[in-house]
C-alpha cells in the first residue's frame, strides 16, 4: 500500500536477508518497504525493507532451523481468548504474554463470546480480567456476535497497527468483521466433536480499518514456540516478579526451591497469583525451552 493508500501487487527482487534472523519469509505482514513501479504501473518490485521496530516469530514446523515472521511493526498484540467454546487456558495466555514481553510488544487481552458464558464462566472471566489488568495488560470482554463491548475496543484500536492472536475458533476473524462491517473475512464453524475451531484463517493478513488503523488477523495457534529464553529471562517477563527479583537472597534464584526467595514469599502472602506462578513453573520446565536452534 502506497502512502496514498493505493494497493499494488509487488514482487521481491533478488535475495533479502534480514540481519540476525534466519527466516522462511523475507518480507512479512507489517513490513515497510520501498518499491519501484514496474511496467504498466500496476505492479511493483520491492527493493528495500525498512528496519523493523519489532516483530513476532513462530518457529517453523518443517524447517526447524529457521523461524517464520508472523508480523512486524506491531503497536499492540491482542490475545483473543474465550472461557468457553473453545476454552483458552491461562497457561496459553501466559506463554503468549511472555513472548510478547520478549519481543517488546505491548499486549492486551480480549475475552470474546461473552454471549454464551454461563454464570460460572462469567465469574471466571471477570476474575481473569481483574488479574491481567492489574498486571498491566488491558482486558476487554466482548461479543462479536451481539456487538457488545465493541465501541471501547474501536477506541483503542483506531490509528494503530493491531494484531489478533489466539486459538482457532475464538472468533478473531469474526471480531474483526464485527468491528468494521465493511470487512468480510472468512470465518469458520466450531467442531461440535472437539469444541475447537477448524483453522479457517491460514495466513496472516493485514486489513485497513474504516475507523483508522490496521488489523492483522492471524491463523489460530495451538501453542507458541518460545524463542531463546533462559530461565532467568522468563522471570523477567512476568511483570509482578520483576519488582521482586533483586530481593531474592541468591542472585541466580530460580524461585522454585531456594531459601530467601522474595517471589515465593509474595506467593505465600497472596501478592502473586498462584495460577501465574504455576504457569511460570510450566514455562521453566518446558522441554522446548532451549530453542536457540530456531533463530
Ligand atoms: N456465540 C458467539 N460465537 C462467536 C462469537 N465470535 C465468533 N463466534 C463464532 O465462532 C466461530 C469461529 O469464528 P472465527 O472468527 O472463524 O474464529 P477464528 O479465531 O478466526 O479462527 P481461526 O481462523 O481458525 O484461527 C464462528 O462460528 C463464529 O460465528 C461470539 O462473540 N459469540
Ligand atoms: Mg480466523
Ligand atoms: Zn527467588
């Protein structure tokens, strides 16, 4: 898209290698590029990719030694979640939040499908919203189906580059369509057998919003490949741990079994949420932890 909002089909010229990362896709959704018009002025040739302010990668399924850039130059990553149909666990949410922290992308949470929540699900939703807002992740409850809560969301999305991520079937594409009725992105059914989505969106795509800004819709993910984190790094990606880290007796404290651990103390005193701590342990023990291979 040119500065005057004109769309052009572009191709890449020659070899592009972005410094530092081996990727399966040289140009990603969200990249700012320079291109020359070719032939009949309808097509372009990309000759340069501007440095990215940030990007988010997913490890490639087939080519284990390289990573796939999902998108770049993102203002905010929204984890689209649901308490039901399909359920999003906090383990999944925290893994994505840690990833966003690692890539220096501000993150927020959207709980969709509130129209179908049972009383129990509603109460779980409001507990999680309280928890995550208190950690600095703005949290929203919406229904794409009924249009509930969309005005508040439009307000924060407008004039920004936003990315929606989350499990298949939580309603990422449906929500984008509901936010901007001019869009007609394909949505899919929920499998009645598994209560899961059918992976309807198959590649990341950026959509301009009628009310200003851009939405990047992405394919549903099962789990998020973490890229070269060290144990010490993980605790730094938990904002509520961060302030306590220098108070632990041992400098290399893993906050698991060490005496004089400020994180464990806060956990005992209720200053740290037990579920978050549990998810921290999960990440720490993750067999995929050492993923230096992937980048
Ligand atoms: N009841 C209810 N259903 C919704 C809501 N939002 C989306 N759905 C339904 O959920 C199903 C999946 O929606 P999609 O938008 O395709 O989900 P997605 O997250 O884009 O899924 P992938 O593209 O596979 O990652 C569709 O049948 C939608 O109609 C909602 O707020 N309430
Ligand atoms: Mg989709
Ligand atoms: Zn500690």
